């Protein structure tokens, strides 16, 4: 089927009235090439302008039938040379002469094709058991950029629940003066569909908001909006503070190990962040484990300060996002003690089927020196000093990284002035990657994208601002934690699906105070860079 909505129920529409009857004569006057038209003498703006193609007048099928209150026509079984059907921007256009025959309407085309008058005469036929769509704009007129409120009062004569609503032409705001046609069709619990009910939204006067200003004021948190200028906004400098910082042990190479072995290993004392991102490439189910061994001369106490994990999963975006949501909402766990030379697991993944992955983000603290080994073992293997000592050190793959990087927390302070402006994360220019070492091979490493680094950001001058996230490198799916006055919120980015369009930022937060703080960790399995964009909510 060329366009699903061509199944329009037989009805007659009365613009600007909630009455249950319709005129028996309808007249639509259009000008090919422009959206301006009149219906029964009243001006309106079409959603799709008629066009001239090869001497034929092509009209938008669904919109024309809806405005004239005509039943659906089937174009699927009609030769294209007869119907002239074409698809333009997902809308089906047909030859007016063919539609005149198919729908029994009359039309008059001026010699220069500049004016087309379409007339139909018919009587309303309604299924008495079908629901009836009803709505009206709350105000008689709106200004360009003003939010339109639609008051719906659809009903079902049998008291059935209305389970589906389909709007045509509805917008939360219109940004140019004119008359805009909006239609509603409803379906009840028995699957019966109403006739379309149509109203005209009148837009007059001076604009009160641009599309971007309207979006910043009214877009719901977690929804996207249009802004094609994001890449042109000035970048805010990132000034990191390494004081009181601690290392990040990063294990992502080999990302898909094919044999059991040591993925990464290093010795730490004090606080450390562990990040593991691996896919089971063994021929059997396996587990990723992080084993701590006391290499100090005295007992060492270890505790987990916070942990997030996703496992098992075959979806990369899910691995990164769920682990961060888990991490931001986790709490410290009870501590345990290791005697000199003894070992214990600080993390054991669920069983990973072949091809399934795990993402771990964990902060630990030890009051002495411990050796931390990231290993992958068959699911049924029991780690013992002998089996762990016999494990080979797995080689790096050619695409990913592992190593120890000082700077697991990057504290950033920005002061907002002229807006919009953006804070770029993971771009390698304004935000450079951490430099570290793969201690297993001595290979220098640069952490591209700073995955696993926690950005602890303080935003000054945040009053009357909006924060949004724009994906700049492709697919992105993650989370962040916001602290605003006495409000703490963990934000899923996005609420469902993935972000892909850099010109459709996701609205994260409307600041309630002069100082805004948030914590952000680049999500494994997603693409960087991203831009955190700051706007002035109102001029």
C-alpha cells in the first residue's frame, strides 16, 4: 500500500463546528505549487501543495479526500498511467482527472493551471455503532509560536473505550500566520473507526517564539527537538583537575577473547575504578572475573564503593547504558579482608553464552597493595592459585585498548555566559584522551573517548538555562546524574531507543538554580564525541 492513511472513512466535515452534520456541497479551491487554498470560501493552508507534472494536476490523495469528506479510494490495483500515483515525501499524489472519476467529483481547471476548483455533492452516512471524534482548539486564534491546546471530547455511542487516536496536521505550535487544518480520527475497543473530525486553527499576529525557543520552553525532558546549528555553537573549555584523583584500570582488549586467559592486570593501593567490556568469544559459556590478590605483607581490607554491570547482553548500547544506570544508583557494599598472598573475586559475571557480552564499572578501595586480575574462564572452571597462575596473558587486539590511566575522575567547572554554547566530551580536541600504559606489555596507551572516566561537572550561571545532549559521532545511548538545588535525578539517555541525529538534541534538564552539577561517564558501546549543549531558556 502506497500510504497507510488513505483508508479514510466516509464522512463530511464541517470546519469550525462541533455539530454532527455536514454541508452536502463542498468546494475546494487550490493553486498548484502553493499550499494556500480555500474550502467553502474559507482560507486555509494545505499540508501538501498540489503540483503540475507533465500537464497533469496532481493532488494529495489523503488530504483532498479528508477535506472534501470523501471515502477512501484504492489506487493499488489501478495502472499508474491511469491514476498518475506518485509518492512525494511519504505522501501519495494522484491525477485529479482520475480522482474525479473515482470519487464522482467535478472540477474546473483554469487555462493557465493557476486555479483549480473541486466540487463534490454527497450526503453523510455514519455507522451508528462507530465512535465519533470531537475536538476543538481552546482559543479562537493563536499567535505564531504560541502553544496550541486541543480540547478533545470524542465519544462512543455504545460506551466503548476509545483505544486509538490518529491526528492529521496537528502541531503543538504553528510558526507562521494562516489557517491550519487539523483532523482527528478515533477507534474504539471493537476496532470500529470514526469519521475524521476536522477543525481549523487560526494563527494571527506577531510571533511570540521561534521553533527553537518554543522547543526549549515546552519539550518534555527526555524528548528530542530540532536544532541544525549545534555544530556552530562555541565550545566551552574543559579544565580538568587531577587533585585527589585515582587510577582507572581499563580492560577492553582483546574485546572478544577466543581463549581463557588474563585480560588485564595491575597492582593498586587506595581507590581505583575498574572497567571491563568484553564479549565471550570462547567456544563454551564463560565468565569474566576480577580477582584481587593481597601482595602486601599485612592483611588488606577491600570494599566496593559502587558498581554497575550489564550481563549477559548481545546489544552494545544496552551494555553501556544499563551499567551506567546501575552504577549511578548503586551503594557501597560490605568490606572483606584478605590475608597476605590470598585472593578473592571482587566481581564475577553471570554466565555469558557464546557471543554475549559484559560491561562492568566498579569503584573499589583497598587499604593496602592488591593485584587485580581481569580474567575470562569457562563457566565451569574453578579459580585456584594453580589455574590462575597457569593462565596466559592474552594479546591486545588491533582495535581496542587496555591499560592503567591516572584520572578516573575529571573535575570540570564551566561558567555560562553567551549562549548557546557546548561542552564537547570525547572529541580529542577540547577534551583530550587520558594517557596511560598497558603494564602487561609496557605499551603506551591513549584512552580514546575517555570511556570509564567520570566527568564531575559544575556549571555556574546555570539559572534560566536548558541542557541538552547532541550525539556527534553516531549512535549514543547512556545515562548521567544531575544535582540541582535539592533535586538529584538519574537521567536515561534516551528513554528508549538510541540517539543518532546530531541535529536532534535530547533535552536533559531545565536548571532550577544558579549552580548545576552533573556526573557523566561516556557509555561503552556508544560512539563519541557528544556535545552537552546549554541554551538560555528565555531571552
